[in-house]
């Protein structure tokens, strides 16, 4: 079993929600649309529930979106900080 299969996603999501609720820092949630570990719809719901901005990375972007689709992630971050 891979490391990701051992994670307790419910606990990870709970901690993520708590952290996002607590921060007042502008936050961008950028997520691969084809992530096989956490669906982009869950990431979007988390961002919306905590008042953060969500920008999906289209195409076949998955779990390692920042590595596999670096230019798309860069563009999302660049646009967010402008």
C-alpha cells in the first residue's frame, strides 16, 4: 500500500478546514481536476466554506499538480497575488 493509501483523509480534511478558518491571510486553493486522492469538488467545497479562493488546474492535472502542470499553477498564483 502506498503512503497516500494510509492517510486518514477525514482527519486531514478536518485539520485543513480548521487551519483555513483560522487564517486571515488571503489564501489560494489550486487543485488538479484529476486528483485521485481528493476530488477537486472537495477542495472547492473546502475553499468556499472557509472563504478562500479556489482555482482548479484543468486537464489531466492530478495530485502532483505543482510539478506536472507547473506553468498552470504559476499562472494561478501570479493572477492571485496581483
